[in-house]
């Protein structure tokens, strides 16, 4: 799905296709737990203030 949305974006320049591509990437990253470390760092920064 990610490759398809990227191909649609590169061929058409459609902003909606790019936004869908980014959303699919973000969902995939969160499912893999790649965003977990970033969220933890953001939480620590809020604690320091």
C-alpha cells in the first residue's frame, strides 16, 4: 500500500496521495513500536519543564 500511494503521488503530484502515504507510514511505524521511543522522550521533556 505504501509503495502504491508513493507511486500515485510521484506520477500525479496529488497532495492527498502524499498525505495518505505519510499516514500509512506513521501507522506502520507505530505498529512496529518505532514511535514508542520518541513518545517516551517527549514525555521526559515535559517532565523537565
